[in-house]
């Protein structure tokens, strides 16, 4: 009986083992042609470690600086940090951490005790020079600023500085007027204009204005104007993240000998009106003359009885020495002067057998046109062979004021100069003058200014080719 039970148990055990082996082989695919291999499991990405306590304090302080100091916001946030504990080995009771990134150096120190107050200093440097120094404490997440000093430019100040540098580098003729050492001004419309901000700065006879929309990474629209002693410079363009785009530039600076020649003759027209009728419709020949002298330049020009010579040393912003002599028949004119910083100065003048042929109004007209030719040289191309007609146009019944209008047409009468002047009937009056050159539905040259006793003052000028 017992032997039969043992035999039966052995048989059952063999069946179970065989059956289990078959199931295992089937599951492994050894007996299943459609089975595939089990894919290799992919490792999960490591989670980003949470900032340490000091790193949290560092980040909180930097956000505080960026939020509360607009000048510092231009150099924040920091993109990456390095650093950690710099506590000297063996020092007990005080810990110091240091973090460095993008020009910033942040140190965090604290005494080791319950309820710790962390002493924090954040310093921003450029080329070894400290531009921002912030100091304060952090306790239980609360930041207390104890000091803040900064010599870093705000974004508008940076835009102003870089625009002025651009003007100086790209328009060498402005070198005598930039850089500017001191500026005043700032925001103009704070709280007044929604969505846009306007800044204005004044320094060294320059007026720089900039406007930009209140959006991230704005484009600044900038205008830089210089006005002093008859010199006018206007620059317009845009600034964005130190990228400057010039849209227009005009000046009345004398940068070539031909312009200097015309300026000297314009001075003669304005100050010696009896000679004005001899100073029109020039056809010049000449140019630089090789004198063989080092360090000096000579230019000579000739036209219908006139000979003009211009000498100058080869230096930055030189003084030009000018002579203008006229000989025709028995009439002679001898004029000498200088040009320095865009201003003509007379040193001598003499005339023989010279009789004025123009009226005072015609002399004013010729003086204004000569000024335009010299100081707004782009208008000279429209002054060939001018023939004027017109005269007094004072309305009837008007007493005490005179008005004159002159016109000169060209190009099948499509293009036209018009010059109007008004002045009070007093001794040594101030003439208010406008001169415009127009085409078909286009005002190409528009000039306004005054004339008094040979002195011309420009008030408005525009040129639209």
C-alpha cells in the first residue's frame, strides 16, 4: 500500500515538472515563431536637483536687485553660476559661500546658530572695475538692503552713449563736437503716455531724444541734434541691444575745399553787398596744387575773373587760410580771411572801382542762395544759371512791413526756386526769409532763416531728394 502511494506521487511529480517546462519554453518563445525579444528598459532622466539653501538665497537677492534697481536690470538675470562653499578649513562657527556668473560675484556668510541671518554682498564688475555693489541681509526669506551703489549706465544712457560714439566714428567731420563729457536730463513722460517712454538728454550743445514702446526688448527711435554758432547737425536712427541703424544724417559742416571756397564767397556776398552782382553763376576750374611741401595743402580755383586760394596744415580740425581776388577791367577786389570751426572770419578787404548794381533785397536774396550753396551743398546742384523775376509784393494798405518775392524756374518750368522775404521798415531791419526749391508735387529744399547786416541765421532746413 505504501509502495503504491509512493509510485503515484512520483508519477504526479514528473507530470508537473514536464508541464511546467513546456509552459516556460512557450513563454520564452522557443516554441513560438511569432514571439519577439523583450525590449531593454530605458533609464529615466535624473531629476533636476533642488537649489541648496544658499543658492535659493542668492537667487532671491538677484531677483530683488533686478526688480528694485532699473539700472541693474540691464545686466540681469545671470544665465549660469559656479561656486559653493569657500569656508576656510578648520573655521568653526561661521560659514561663507561664493557664487560667480556673468560678471557677478555673490558672497553669502552667516554665523552658525538657530534663526540664522545671512549677510549677502553682490558685486558686478566690468574689466575689473566695480559697477554695482549691493549689500544686505536675508532672514527667514525676508530681504533687507543695507547699501547700494552703481555707476552702471541705464539702458537709455547706454543707447545715448553708443549713438554718439557711432556718429563720431561714422561721420569724422563731427570730431570737434563729440564726445560730450557731461549730460543732463532723463525720462520726460513718466506716467503721462501709456505704452511708450520718452527720454531727453542735453550736453555740449547736443540734444538727444529717444522714444521706445514699453515691450520686451524694445527698439529705441533716436534723434541727435547739434546747434551752436550756426553749426547744425541732425542724426536719426534706431538702437536695439547695441545694434545701431542710421536712417538719416544732415549737417552744414564744411568738409571739402570747394565748400570752404563757397563759404568764403558767401561771406563776401553777405558783408560786402556791393560785390554781390559779381558773385553769381560761377564755373570753377582747378583743385589741389602740388607744392612739394610736407604737412601743408594748397587748393586753387578760377572762374570769370576770380581766383581763390585755400591753404591749411595737415592736422585734425585745421584753420584754413583763404584769399579771394577778382580782377576784370579796372575793377579789383582783394579779400582775405580764415575758416575755423566752420566759421569764416575776415582779415582784410579792399575794392577798387566797384559799384553796387543790386538792390538791398536782391543782395539779401543772393546772400541767402550763396549761404545755401556753401553750407547745404546738396542744394548747389539746383542753382545752375538762375534767372530771377519778381520783386515787391507788399499787400496794399499794409504799413510798416515790406514783402518781396522772387522766383526762378527751370526744366520746362517744372522745377522752381521761390524766395520770399519780409522785414519791418526800421533802421537795420531783420529780414525773415524762406527759400524753397520744388518739383512736381514735391518740396525738395525747404529753408527758413533770418538776415541782418550780413549775418545769416538758419532756423529750419530740410532736404528731400
